[in-house]
């Protein structure tokens, strides 16, 4: 996933805020790592408001935790859609290159 808070241009003058922005960015990266994904999802989904929790970090950065989580889910859905479309286009191109000999099952269902 390529979305990070730094890319969203959240600027802070406070070193503590920079640290917590980096923690959230790392958790976003962890979502794309199979071994770390579940821990990252659990961290984002937690309702805890203790120091070090996602909600606490968002409060510290003056971010809406629900909006951040919604943006992450939207980015993930977009990523899935792009991967599906890429697969369909690749299969279609291979089928054309093979002179239409490949089975077309599934080509239309993605649209």
C-alpha cells in the first residue's frame, strides 16, 4: 500500500508528533506484510485510547481515526480493483496473442 501520512502532507513542528506519524506510517506498511498484517489490523481496529494506541496517536496528531481507517480501506479496495483489472487485461492480451485459443471463462465477470 502506497498511502502514508507523509504523502498526505501532514506537517508538524513537534518531534513527538513526527514520531507518531512515523508509527502510523509503519503500521500502514505492515498491512502489506503477511506476517505483520493481522497485528496492524488489530492496532488500527482497537478502540483503546491509551498511549501508543492508534486512537491515541490520531488524537495526538489531531486526526479523525475513523477517517484514516476509511481512507486505508478505500485505498485497499482501489488496489484490489486495479489488480483485478490488470489481470483481466493481461489475460485478454495473452488470449489475443494466442489467436483466441485461451478459454474466455471469467473475462466478462470482472467487468
